């Protein structure tokens, strides 16, 4: 593969394709790379291939010229045929799954690049306790690494998520209708869910922290999450004696982002909403359990506090799991209300960037 040494070389690129099919947080973690691509290749058309369910994440991003959507019923052959209609100068696979690899290898592109997932190194840490990830490279840096050989040397900026004017107006009207008290009081966002159950801090502890903050700051609670988080959200609301707006499962990703942007702080697990908050410059307190910083998914260049505990059995998984392998779930059980409250209190008085 030819290595480009100057910015002038990459400015000659006119068609660039980025592949990241899922999920919410992972797609948001590509946005610093998109910004660098745009800065180095201002005249290029940047296409982004992702699943249709996540299109809101990038729909208003000025660094993406064309969103290519993978529909649920669409086969790989049909998708590849569509992609091959364009001869890309550069195609970069930031997913590295079987599906993305098949698409990537079938493309007509002058330069094909893919990021290194460090799968083996992560597995060594999880299964054998061998930590070869001392550099603790954030995932955006891993995404950017294959493009560095093309001469793109600019430092990575923070994550980005851009909102539409319609989403801002819709969420202002939503708040006014559903929770008039919120117009004069700060909003505290709480996201008690996570895809994997081992990554969920006990919901009663989220409620305890939220209740204390509400009383101390005269705040209103906004509960966020997908439809799968509905039982957790309902339990959280039942435990609160405070004004609360439960939007779980009711909003699109774009509307969720517009609502979150109006919040003063987010309390969450290690989830996509954590990365959404950082992309929107909303301070976040994140509770981490089975996963660790070395995997690279901590909040990136953000106003954030990560709360976790040190245990010999951490990490037990690269992404989380349905149950604790040892049956005790101490990585979450040992994180106290006092620890999370202290982190939240520290961020509450800070300036938003």
C-alpha cells in the first residue's frame, strides 16, 4: 500500500467511504475521525455506511456528505452492488465483523484500510489476566490509526453529534407539555440501562443518587433509554419522590439527543448514551463494572467522571454479559451511592465546554 507523506497528497482524494454498521456508541466514536478526514480532504465526498436504525447519529453531521443505509431486509450482495457503483479513493472498515469485511473486500477502491481491533490482546486480559494493553489507546485513536499512514497527522477532536432544528423545537415543546416545572429548573438525566445486564448498576442506587441531587439542586429528573430499558425506568421512577419525565422507549435517537442536550448532567452505565452525552458536551458520570479503561471505551476528551472498583476478576468480558461469571457481580455491587454522588457533585458545579 502506498504511504502518503503530505497533506497535499490526501487532498487529491475525491471519494471516501467509511464503514461502521453499529452501534450507537461505536458510531459516535468515529466522529473525531470524520472531522479529521474533512479537514484533510475538504473537497472530497465522504460517504458513511451504517445500519438504518442508527442514521440519526450522523444525519446532521456536516462531515458526512452521503449516508448509505443498510436496511434490515437488505442482503449483502445488493448492498455491495450498490457500493461498487462508486470507485472510492479510500475505503476504511471501522467495524471488522464478518459482514463489514465481506463488504470491504468486495469494494472497488484504490486504498482499502481497516482498523486493528486488538481482539487477541483483549482476550488475553479477560481470560488469562495478561495485560498487554498498557498504552490504553482510546477507540477513536484506534479508528484513526490506519489513516495516519496516509499523512493525516492532525490530533483528534472530541466526539460530535449534530442536531436538527426540528429536533430542538420538538423537545422544547415536549418538555413544556409533559413537565412544565422543567422550564425553570435544571434537568438531571438518568440512563439506568445497558445492553448487557452485568454492565447495569443497581437501579435503586441510581434512584438514591438522583433523589439526593434533585433535593440539593432543585432539579428535575429525565429518564432516558430504549424500549428494552422500560422495566428499569419504571422501577426508577417508582423510587423517586420528585418531578420526573420518563422518556424511555418513546423517542427517536435524534429526539433523545435533543432532550439530553438540555440536561445539566447524565448519570449512566457504560452505554451508548454515555457517548452521546460526551458528543453533546453534557457532563457525565459513568459507572463501569465488567469492562476496563484498557479496552478504550471510556468517555473520550469529555467532562466526565468514571466510577469503578478494583477487583482481581475485572475485566471478565470485553463487552459485558448476561450474568456475572462468578455469581457475585461485585464489580457493580462495590460501587457505592456515596462514590457516584461525589462524582456527580464534582461535575454539577463545573462549566460545560
